[in-house]
C-alpha cells in the first residue's frame, strides 16, 4: 500500500499555518475526524474552525466540520 504525505493546516492572514494532528497511516483517517477530534483541534487552534485543510500528495483538500 502506498504511503501518502498528509499535512494539515489552516489559512490566516495570507499564510498557511501548520496544525499538529496525529493520525495513523490510514489516508481516510487523515482527512476525516470525529466531532470530538474536531473540537480538540478547534480548542488548540481556534482559527482552524471551518478553515481546516489537508495537503495530500500535493493536492489541497478543505475539510468540513
């Protein structure tokens, strides 16, 4: 199985800000989060609310809450 490079970030002030989200090697788990996981992410990174993205192998994906 191919290992994918996934980077999570939010956009603010014209810049991309990295978000430290630990996920396993499962690509589906890297781009989907439970409600409780999203709440933890938004508590740590308030500007990521409705503004969370994943860069998967060079393709930008906007993640919905």
